C-alpha cells in the first residue's frame, strides 16, 4: 500500500482487519504520527490521551502501540487506577490537574478522571454525582479553552471475550497476577457494569472532548482506529492554529467601568492597643485549638490574601498563623510564574499547592493575579482574562465540593496610606528591599487596578468562596477582623 | 533586662527558668531571630531544623515557639513520622531530599531522617544498619558542603514526666487522640527505647551537624536553649560567609590529564541489518517481559545515558523502551537547570525524578553534567566539581542500598562521525532544530571534554553502578549492545 492511497476509504468500511493489511496500514499511520509529534512541539500543543474501558480490553497493549513511534522524552504515562491515600485526601481531580502536560508534551492516563464517579471508587447520591459531573465538565472545558487537545477512549469488549481473556491470563503464571477478584466480579456482573460505564460515558461526552468508543474484541482493529482518531484530531488542531496565527490578537484599550465598586467603603475603622491585645490573644488561642480540630476532623482550609502593595498582607498572615501548630498550615507566596509554570495551564501551579485534608494553605497572592496584574499589564490576552472569572469560580467550587473551607480577603487601604507606608519602608534599612520601582509604577495605575479589582470582587463572590473586604488603614483592626471571621466560620463548620 | 545584657552569662548556668525571666529572655531572643531571618535571605543560606525525641516531649510546642517570630512565607514544616506507601517504595532518604529547602529558606522536619533506622520503621541486620548510617552521613555531608545549615535537636524527657504527660493528654477529649498504643509502649519499655535513641544519636552525631540534646522536662527551658543554639549556629554561618566573600574564588586554568583514557577504544564495531533486526526483535521482546517482572517483584531500575552530541542517545532510548509497557517506565530529559532548580542542591532535581519500586527511569543526560559541561564551561567552581565525584558515588550507593538496579551508558563516537551527523542534521528540515550554535562550539572543545569524561568514567565506575562505554559510530550496534547488557543483568537480578 503506498502512502498516497486514500487510507480513509480503505478503513472506513472495516470492522476487523487481517494481518497483512494491519502491517501496511500501521506503517503509514506511524509515520504520520511521528511527523505529527514534531508539529505538537512546534505548535506547543498540550495533549491528553485518556484510556478507559473494561478490564482486559487491552489498554496496555493499545497504549504501547500508540506510543511506539513517539519519542519517549516527550510523553508521560500515568497509571491512575489506584486510589492512594495521597489522592483520597485531596479534591478528586487534583491528581489529574497536577499531571496535565506542559505545552508541546503528551500526558497519557491509564484510566480516566471520569471513572472516579463509578461506585468502585465512591458511593455517591445523585446530587453528589451531579456535582462531580459539573467538576469534570469544568476541568475539561478549562483545558480545552487553553488549547489542550483531550482525547478519551473507551475500550469495549464483550462478556464472552472478557471471560476468555481472563482465563488465558490466568493460565500462565507470569500473567496470572493481572487478574483479580474485582475483574471477575466485573465479568459476572457485566450487565450492571455496562450500565455504569454507559452512564459515565454519556454524562461526560462533552463537545470538543467526546469519548471515542473503540470495539476492542479485535485488538488490531482497535489500534488502527485509535491511532486514526488521534491523527485526525491533532491535524485538525494544527489546521486551527495555523488559521488563528493569521489573525493577530488585538489588545483594544480596555476602560473598565464598575458601578458601585465594592471597594468604596469607609476605611476609618480602628482598634485601640489595649483591645487589640486582648482580642488578639483570645482569637489566636481559639484558632490554635481549631487547628487541631481541623486536623482530627480531616477538614482542609484555603485562605487567599489579596490587596494593594503595602496593605499589610505579611503581617496579617503572621498574626493569623502565629499560634497555629506549624505542622498544620503552609504559607505559599505567589510571585511571577516560572518558565515551567508558564508552560502549563495557569491554574496548574495552584493545584500543586492545594492542602491535603486536615491542613490549611494560605496563599499570599493567588490565582486572582490573572484578572488583576495580568489584565492591567496586558500580560494575558483580554479573552483569557475574561474567561478566568468562570474558571476561578469553577475551581473554587471543585475545592468546596471536596469539603475545603475557603476564605478570600481583600486588604483595602487608600492611596494616602499606601504612600505613607512606601515612604516609611524606603527609610527603614531592614525593609527597603521590600519596595521596588515596580511598586511605584503600579501606584500610578491605581484607578485602573481599582476598577479591575471591583469587577473581580463582584464576579467571584460566591456562597462557597465569599470575599471579605478588610479595612486595613489600621493594620491592627485588619488583623482582628480576619481572625474574627476565620474563627467564627470555623466554629460553625468544624 | 536590656538588650545589651550578656545573655549567655545569664543563661549558661541555668537548668530551669522562671516565668518572668522566660518572658524577658524570649523577647530578646525573638528579636535576634527575626533579624537573623533577614540575613538568611540576604546570604541565601538554606537551613534545616530537625526535631526528634520522646513522644510527648513537646516537639509541637517547641516548633511553634521557634517559628513564632519568623515570617511564615519563608519556612515549610514537614511531618515525617508516618511511613506512607509513597515513601516506602523509594530510597529511604528520598522524602527528605525532595523537601530540602531552597537557598534562603528554612525546612523544619518534625522527626528526623535518622529516626528511620529505628526498629519502629524497619528490621535491619547490623550490616544493613551500617549501610543506612553511611547513607545518612553522606546526605548530611553533601548538604553541608553546599552551604546548608543543619541543626538536629533531640528532646529528652524522663519516664515519669512522659507518663504524667500522657495521662494529662488522655484526660481531655480534645487531646486524647494524640496518645496511642505505640506511645504507651515507649513509656513501658523506656529503657529499651532509651538504648535505641542513644545509638541513633551517637551514630549520627557528625561534625558540623551534631545533635543538640535538649532536656525538655521543663518546656520553657527547652525553648530558650533551642532558640539560643539556632541563633549561635546561624550567626556563626553568617560570619563565615562574610569572611568567605572577601576571598574571591579563583578559576585557575584546568588542564586535565588522564592516562589510559577509557574512551580510547576501537569504534569500528558494526552489525549487519539482518542480524540487527533479529536481535532487536528478540531483545525487545525480552525486556518487555522483564518490565512486568520488575513490576511484580517491585524492583526499580535507573538508566543513565550520557554521550557526545549526536551520539544517538534519543534513538537508543527509543529502541530500549519501544516495547516496554509505557506504564512501567519514564524518560526524563535533562536540560539546563531552571531558576528553582538552581536555588536547590544540584542533586535535588534528580531525587525528584527517581522511580518508585517496580518502575524504570531513564535519564537522557543526568547528574554527570556537573563534572562535564559545568566543569568545562566553568559554570560551577572547580572545588564543587571536584567534590561531585564522591557525592555522585554516594547518591548512587544510596539508591543501590535500596535495591535500585543502576545502568550507566556512555555513547562514544569519534569526531569525524559527529561532523557527518551534524551536517546531515542541518540538511534535514525535520531535524535541523536539533542542531544549534552551541553544538558547534562544544565541538571545538572536544579534547577538553574528552579528558573530563575520561576522568569521570574512572572516578565513578563502581560495582553497584558501573559504566559501559558503547561504541556508537554504528547506531544499530550501539542499540543492540545496550539492550544486551540491560537484559542480561536484569535476567540475573530479577
């Protein structure tokens, strides 16, 4: 068969494939795949291949064949079937988020994230299931919007074929270990599992990341079909990118109009030194006890700090954590992303730092940089910034669905107060490293930032992850306010 | 008490401390610690604090107090008591290596790496214990040589005091969970545990990272003593760095002389196409089966590929892995370190990628960059490069002690062959991205590299991690040779 032959017309009417045709076809397909790999790198496409299906449907063989012609330095294979403790203590998509590929690389998942909703992993009410489906849909959407190619394959085999394969595997001592009780259960209860799989596939069959159902009774046929689908999809993506490259991104000036900006609040709230000391002592004692409760009840807490430069985030965080058992919390300072972080989805680096159950993570700045500095300084195209509100809300919902308690604080000061603090810092030899030219430049854009923050506060204020604006002209007042809110809510929820 | 008082003279003769003195002393100490924190950042010192000791000796309280005056964005606390599956499947220092701090940061370990040799974690013969001690000694030495400050604290309490504290904890429902059966066992069997702890402390009491034994029956006394030790040690380190900064590093020209360079071998080894195909098919089938065996026997394999530019590493790796189940191996391409990697010990990034038991990791270039490119291009000071041979040997021994099977291949071609391949690559539009100006520049330093490589091969060729020089002028011969060696050794060891 020459390479010029119309492969599709040969293949389209095929239900199984003979050995000779298989070899010829594979030669052509693998060559195409190999050259596509170069395009994946060139166009910096992140690719996710997920393989799911019945036990003994041949996922391993299929994955091997697909990767056969690819450079092993550019893909990673992850076996996701086993629910380790590490995973169980985190939001259910965490283990997939942290393994999403960088641009130009391929992540292959042996068993998909969708599978986590099957009864083999957890018992869920219908409502809870719906929550899971929403999370999965948001996960895939976020990746697709960022240019990810997601291909999901479900390998079907008949009850009879599965039975034969189990017996064949068990016959040889070197493969017998691959069949366990759960596998046999699946064969005996084929009808019931069939319903579950079907529901999973139907409910997660999203536009742009549909499932491909592959009949795997004939392994060779399955391999050819799978590789063809991969080639078609990636070629389409490259075509799409070529066209997109011709249309330049236009950064139109972006006057942000916010009515009733939530930042317009009275900042003249104060606390006197004596009351501050008493309250601080009481509240720190309280949150310290809550830290242990959080641990024993295996609840996790995420606290986001945002605010103007010099608004007092560092000192506020310090007072919050001072008496909590240091084994129970972590403070994550967020700076400009590294090259590696930039090559991933922007939420990737935050997922890497999410607490496990029983712990608290405090983000000193956060994913909200996307709709503030990245928007105002035009680091990120306007469309991506606009999409981020939903993406952030969805991510926070995913955390909340897992039971994470979320706090978000905006530390608000006015321009005069900031100026006073900048000047004080510049005079203090211990603190003047904290103030840079950039801080002064940002200050000049106060109005733009104020509008962007106002919009952000409005669009991302949710029941499960509400914002609190903290009047911070008086640092002490601000510290007590944060402590009071955190302890009050934890009192209710722990 | 004024800050000018001689704190040491007050404290040195103290065995316990009253409340009033404690408060005054702590005020002074915390202020010092706070300003030391700035110096840690300024001088980019990585600091490790390890706390170990008897149950209920007050590690938690102590850690809290030590961290009290520090900025929570600059430290991380790790609870290391629990042996998770993730850890058990890795060399025993892996979980500590991956958590070593970046320069200017502090890692606090609740329970030390030394504790892993206690019977509560594993049953070891005396010989095996000695191996563990060697690994621990090498671990600490490598970090100290890189400028890490390591402080290890062992908290002592008497049998009576421990008994009282357990009872006190059990009395209150909110703390009762903190005492378990193992804790009580320790109290009942105090004498025996005492011997174990003593052995641990004595055997790991290395110069420059000695244990500080802290009498913790009186908690306040223990806190003051601990903080004083930390302050003294870090101040000494800063003094040391100030002096070092005055002595500039001299990069003397570095003519490398290697007698009997192992690279001087006959490169004219070839294999004909027919034999290549037959051998390749046979060996790939074999290593594929060995992949499963490796998995079921929970053995892990590390394969290092080094060699000249265009020596054919990529193609060689591809033939090696082609038929192995992709879930069983990972290929890790090593490029110039990122900023984050540079801020850590140079071995840190490799520990992060070590396989877990049952898996294979192939490094396409590796830690050997330290004694090749980093040496020749003077990226790393000569002393650090010279030290690296032992560091690398020690790291590989640590892996081997855990049961990791290590292969190291040097792919050898001659200058003429390299030139031919460079020229061929430049003509091929699919491959010309592979060849850069740097490749041409490196070529000019062939002799220097050859000498450095020769020295490296001699100094790091060990029984547990031997080098194989692979004649690679004929790529096919090279592929078969690697496959033959790997399969032969795995046959013996699996």
